[in-house]
C-alpha cells in the first residue's frame, strides 16, 4: 500500500519539482548572462541573428501569393500619373477588369522577384563587421535596415529588374504581354496628354518603363517590411525569440 502511494503521489511531485528546477535554472543562466558586459562577438552575432530573422520574415511574407496584392502598405498600383486615365477606363464596360488584371500582374511579378533576395542579404549579413554591429546597435530604429539597404540595393535592383521584366514580358491572352499592354496604354494616353486639350486639363505624359517602376516598388516594399521587423525586435521584448537577442537588444533598453 505504501509502495503504491509512493508511486502515485511522491514520484509525480518529484518530477514536478525537477521540472520547475530546470525552468528556474534556465532563468538563472539567462540572468547570469545578462549581468556581464556584452562582448564584441555577442553584439556581432546578435545583430547578424536579428538581420537574418528580419530578412527571412520580410521575404517570406512578400513572396507568398498575394503577399503584395492584399497588403495595402505595399500593393503596387499603376503609376500615380495614370490616375486620371484609370478613372476613365474603369467606367467603360470591361475597363475595371482590365485595370485589375494589369495590377494583379504587376504584383505577381514583384512576388516572384522577391524570392531571389535571400542570397544577397545573406552575403551582406555575413560580412557585417564588429564596428558595423556596434554602430547599428546604437543607431536609430532602422539602422540595420539602412545598413542592408546601403550594401544590397544595387545588387538587388540588378537581380530584380530582369526577373520582373521576364515576368511582365510573358505572352498572355490575345498574345499580348503585360509590358505590351502597358506600352499600348501609355502611347494612347500620351497622345492625349500632348494634345492641346490634354495640356489645358493638366494631363502629364507617362514616362515610366514598367519593369523599372515595378522593380523600384518591390524594393521599397522589401525594405519597408524589413524595417518593421527590425523595429519589433528593438521595441518589443517578446519579438526577441532567443537568449542572444534578449541580451543584446535588452542592453540597449537598459
């Protein structure tokens, strides 16, 4: 009977005590880590970890289907100069669908291009120096994003643009690509803009090359999302998902 009581009550209690002790031990170890000064290697590793997490979240979010299209903060619309023409076109039967399809293709092209960003980001992150890390840690809320922007923008632009152009040049229904549809649209629009009536009403010609326009918007979106992830890690302790992140960024808050 006593043996049965031991098994039924005492052993579970011992296991519970051990589990609590392990949890407490983890807290003690983390507190011990947080007491000493940060080493250069910790700051460097912490910033690299933060950048890696931020870029992974930003890229994965934008590269999913409708990652651009359903996010009003980054959705790619037609250039603002075309707003007057768009308002007229959507009133024509089938016009709204035409514009919606064009906008859809712009966003799909951006989604596809963003998937190519990871290797370039990884290269920039691994080349982060200790001085860079300390400058970023003590910088403003998007210092890490600015670091990546400065070291990756040109490479990303060079990589994104041909991918986006390839996507926009694909032949669609009626043997017309998105690029060709845009070209026909702008030619007609510009002929009106350059007419006397167009000048009197203040219509300005469109000079956008569609692949350049979408590439610029896609990169703006990517760094906007990255900046948002950086701010979360800096401001919200719950976003610091590892001991190293809590130690490095917690030191700034203190």
